[in-house]
C-alpha cells in the first residue's frame, strides 16, 4: 500500500503583482511521500523560492491548495503546521536570532513552550548532528558562513519536523561538510521518515534525490526520477557522470543510450 | 568605539561575575538609591570605601573604570561648578553678583562629585561583569510583574537581545560600506564640515536599506520558526539564584544600616 502523502500541492498559482498577468507560479501540482527526498531545480526566477515561501505560509497563494499531513495550510492552521515543516533559507546571517549558537537552536523550541530539561537535550542532540556541539557558546560574529548555516539546520532539526525545506541551504558549506550534512539528513530520512525538499543549483546533489522537480518560468515542467529527468532535459546541466556519458557519446564511443549514475558508469567503464 | 566602557563586558571568574544578574542589578540600583541618603563625610567615605572594595573584587583594573568616567567628566565638572557657585551658607570666601563661593558650596561640590563618580563606578561594575544577554534576562525578570498591566515584557526582552546581537553586525557592515566607498574614491574625514557630512550620506543610506532588508528576513525566519508574540514561551537561558546572591542583598541592607548609624553620629558634630 502506498503511504499517504505528507505534502500535496494542487494547482498552486501565485502572482506578486495582481495587476499584471505575469505569474510567478502557475498551476503547480505535485505531492511528496513520507521519507522522500525531492530536489527542485530551475534557473533563477523560475519560482523555486516562491514555492518554498508558499509551502510554509509566508505568502498566500492566489488559488490552489497546499495540504501538509492531510491538513490544508491556511491562516488558521499555519501555526500548528509550522511545527511540522521546517525551512532553512539561504542567508544564514539573517536566520540567526539567538545571541549564541545554543540560544539560536533553542529559539524554535522556546516558541512552542518546551520545558527546559527537554529543550536542553534536544538542543544538544541537534548540535551533535551538525557537528557544532563544541561551538555552542560562540556568538554569531565568531562563526563562519558555513558554521552559521549548520546552526540554522540544527535549529530546524531540534524542532523535529516531518518535512524539511532547504532553500539553497548548503551553498556556503565546503564540499566536505556538505557531504557530511548530506549524509546526516539522509540518515534522518531513512530512520525517522522525514521528507526533504531541497532547492538546489547543484546537479550532483540533485542526482542523489528520489525525484527531481524541474521548474521553468513558474511552471512545473517535469517531475520524475533523476535518470529520466537528466535524459530528457538536455538544457539542464547534468551531473558529472551524465556529462561524461554525453561527452563520450559525442566522441563516437559506444556508450549506453540511457542515463547512468556514477556507480553504473564506473562499472561500465571498467568492463 | 573602544573608548566606550559603559556597556562592555570583561570576562572573568570573580565572585561578582558569578552573581545572579538579577541580584546584581537590584543591588546596584539599590546602592545608587542609598547614595542620596548619605550625609556628611563619614557617610560618603563609607560608601566610597564600599565602591572601591567592590571594584577591587571585580578583578578589573582601576584604569578601565577611570576610562568609564572620562566621557562624562565635563558634565560632572559643570554640575559641580554650578553647585559651588550657587550654594550659599557657612563661611563665604568670594562674592560677586549672583555668584558666591562658600564653604557649604565647596563641600557640596565635593559630595556631588563623589556621588557622580560612585554612580558611574557601580554601574560600570555591573556592565563589566555581566554579559549583555544576562543583563537582558535580568531586566526581563525584573519587569515581569508589569505583565499584569499588559506591558509586552517578553517582546521587549527579545527586542533588546536582538539589538544586542546585531551591534557587531552593524559595525561590520559600516566598515564594509566604507571600504566599498573608498574603493570608489571617497575620502573620509577631509574637507570642510559640510563636505565631511556629505560623504557620510552614501554610508548611512546603504546601512539603512540593509537593516530594513535584514529586519524583513528576520521577521520571516522568526515567523516560520513559530514565534508568536502573544503565546507563552519557555526560556532556554535559566537564571539561578544562589546563596551568594542572598548574601549580597544582605550586605546591601547592612550597608544601609551602617549608613543610617553614621548619619546619626554625624548629626552630633
């Protein structure tokens, strides 16, 4: 049996300026299952960030509905739904509310009135996950951009949401810590069934997702597995393995016609 | 910026550092209160001795305290001069129109000077030995009774803590904007006063716009992280009242008693 979707988006339309015809998002529909990792890709101005702001109720759609865990997002329900949806924005500086690392992670917990003892445990656990426990007493001016980004992610993890939105949340991290955090999130996803929607420009990261949503000028043009997306969307910058396959093909080598993951390609090359 | 001592924190391990910020704040305000009840030399000497003792205990060097007095020295001297010139009584040393220099005036002038200096010293002890955020918590805790009359104490405390958190950011940003303007050929601190003021406009404007943008972003983040101003919140930072805090309050009461006694004795002379 297919599990019920954690997120259902139906016919979502949004305009920043109601006097103009131009829509930032038009009739976007998709759904996400528990434990799924979805990457959202698209050029600047394709409506990715608008989508994420809509999903947490920061802006209201012109029409269409967003259902999170079976409950329609609206003026009444958004406060309770926000305990299930966490979002990490791109600029970590402006996301830092607390005076120290641990204060900032605790901010979300304070808001939902969690008792001190439990708060302390959850803050520590979240900081440990992002490898920031030793720096918990530092204030933001002593941290690098990547470290602040990790704190922002820890702040969301401490809230234990069912759905995490990452709006280009990894851009300031170096490749190594990016991989580290990536595997932390993958683990959480497998163990606790957290759904992750990641808006990204990094094709290699997108290739690891379960599904990719491709957006172009406010429209959703394809939702599919990475293999079919990269096979179909020629315009899209492909991940490294796919680029290699295309290059080999254009050199006249006899490579398979379909998309291959890195492992598959390595195996094929070694044959 | 480094000249401003009031409002800076010096990390340390002293007894005073470890006191609960609430107790410290109350004790300091209380001390400033009883300063106004001191009469006569002995009373002032008693309080001055106590102030110096507390300063000594804080483990911060006297030089730093003196730097705290420096920005206010003209204001103090001005007040003292007025006091000296316009108080009459006792032996009159000098008289010219409305101005008189009398023995009363001189003594009062010295007292006022001491009172000012002690107020600055004691409040500097508090700010030097308490982290700004702990001070915010203390203010929050002490204002809490005002919630009964619908004062948004929580919002006020959060605003204060966010403001404190962003001071270094704003300084950083000012530096960045200034560097950017310098790279475009602006020179600061040259020319007439009007010219100098004009060069400040391209600094203030981007800072202002940047702050507004930042405030908007932060409001979004606070909203999605579930902040609602009218909902009850728990607090991650906990203040703990220890035996030492009680002791410090008792010391303040003892000091009051001693001051009253000294005042009584002074009255016989």
